[in-house]
C-alpha cells in the first residue's frame, strides 16, 4: 500500500512569490495535516483538513492557506513568501471517525527554500 | 507547548536494548502517549501508542507507569538504522485538540557499532 506522497521534493522561490505544495494521503484516509519544520524550531502544526473542510489551524498568519479536494488530496499555499518560511513542510494523513483521532502517517516532506 | 520531557540525547550499542524515557507528569485521564521517530530529513514515523497498559508491536514496546506520569519506549535489539530523533507526544483521543500533534525537542538516539 502506498504511503503519503508529497510534491515537489524541493522548491526554490524568491521572497514575495507564492508557493504551492501538494499532498496525497494514504488510500482510505480522509484527514490531511500540514506541519512546518523550520531549522531549530521543531515541528509546528499548521493545518488540518477533513472531508474537504478546514477543521483547525495552528498559530500561522493567513498567508498560509490550503484546501482539500474531493479525492482527499490537499494543497498548501504560502503567499507573499518570507525568508523565514524556508523549512521542511510535512504532510500527514489519518483516518477520522466520530471525533476520534487515529495515528498520523507522514510523507517525506517538501523542502522550501526562499531566497 | 509540549507536555512531555525527554533527555536531549542518548547513546546505545548496536544489538542492545535502547530504553528511551519520557516524563508526562501532567497527563490527563483521556490522553494517550504516542511515540514517533524522525530519521534525518525524513518525515516522522509512527512507532506505537498506549493509554495505560503496556503495548508491543513489531517495532517496539511501550511501558507506561501505573500512575501514567512517565513511560519508556524500548527498542529490543537496536540497529544502526534506529539512529533518529524520538518524540514522545501526549494526545487526547477525541475532540478538536486530538488532531494536533505537539512535538517537543525529542531525544536524539545514536546507535553505535
């Protein structure tokens, strides 16, 4: 069974541009999560999507946004890129049923570099 | 903020058992203990989780103290490929907060040949 996939593997952008990162969850998983891992800051929760809706977001500005498609894949968009947005962006997926949380499985990540 | 405390680093000899401790003295009755690990520059990998009973799977064993204020992850026969940062996470099972994994700094485990 295929795991969580992310694309692209690496992305280089300049300050002020927009970045789009993509994630495909494990088959059967309806929830997708996004995390940011910046150097020295650890893994920070960004966004949670389930059944096409944003369910929760972390302490990030509105220029971090995303969406989930009917096939449960997801996009993370980062507008007006700043140098400090350079990080590894990780996507995870899980089942979600009746309000119960299940273990999250992570993809390999997209490394975004802003110059 | 992470609700767990872990030693920043540990070493273990290849082939020996690696025992990684975690303190979670403020854990609530409805919170589970989860363990993940992250090998350099890869996505975190789920290892195991438990509520109050000891758990074992093909990767590891999880020992939770009776008062649930601490736990130990055991890798029974560590290999070089087990070198990674190990994260202990406390997480509720239901509700809005359940969906957010809060990662601390973890323990950097180095397996030595």
